[in-house]
């Protein structure tokens, strides 16, 4: 489904691919429901918010910038709520030999995101909600990259995939919107967006077990 979503964006406009976004969102929600047997309202809100943000971004980002930014913020708050149990890190579990890797990774990510924002900020028509959403986005990525350094459960490596997906989707999306209209950038944005949602859904399915067994990896 994610590959189909990416490929159809090459040949069809968003008016014809929007239904695939809806089907994809429902597929992920039902996959989580089947695996956990729980109707997760917050996950549903997250998926719907991301759906609206992505579709409105494709329709006309500059026209719907506040809608995109607001739904992004709603989705980001849901994200934090869904992984709230993982935010309680124990600093004593952090090994100092990981400090160099963490600093290098943080600097590298900050440079990529910062340089891209430097290029597009002058082109943004309204920063009222866009700026807060960018700040929260940066916090999300930092958390995704940082948690595995404090909690060494093997499944937490999925957070790096989520963080990378967030960066990839954002980067290629804005490159397509403001720098180059080559369809390849749009396809890559869809691939990264689909990838991060798949990994995030899988992570949520495993998160309860991670909390139960994390003490084995301290």
C-alpha cells in the first residue's frame, strides 16, 4: 500500500490519490487494533491529523498553511502521548562512551534541518502556527534519536527509524514544494512518511512489552 501510494503520486494529482491516504490510514489503525485488540482513540486521532496535514500540504501548502501546521501540532501531541511511557528515561543508564555519537548525531541532524529551514523560512507566508510545529518537530526527532541511548532495549532501535522517517518526509516534502518540483522528491516524501508510520505503529504494538522487559537491558 505504501509503495502504491508513492508510485501513484508520480502519475496522478492529489485529488486522485487522497483516497489512498485514507485507505492507508485505516489499514494501519486496523493492523494495530488486530494486534492489540484495543481501540486506540489517540492513535486514530494521530493518523487522521497526519492524513489531513499531508493532503492539505499537497493541495496547496501556502493556502492551507495554518491547517497543516495545526493538524501537525495535534498529531505531534498525540505522538508524545502514545510514547509517554518511554519518556521517563533513567539518566544513570546512559553510558558516557555514547556521548560522542550522540553529540555528532545531534549536530548532524540540527545542520540538515536548520539549513533546510534557513532556505524555506523566507518563503513561508505565515509563521504563527508553522514555527511552533517546527519546534515540536525538532523535539520529536531529538527524542526519537535520544531514547535508545538511555534505554537499550533492542526494539527501541525502531525509534531511530521513526526519527529518520520524520526528517526524510519533512526534507523531501519541502524540497518538492519550494526548491524543485521534480516528482522524485514527492515520491521520496511519501516513502519516508509511509515508512515512519509503519514503524511507529509496530513500535506501539511492542511498547508494552518493551516496558516490561527493559530492565533486562540496563
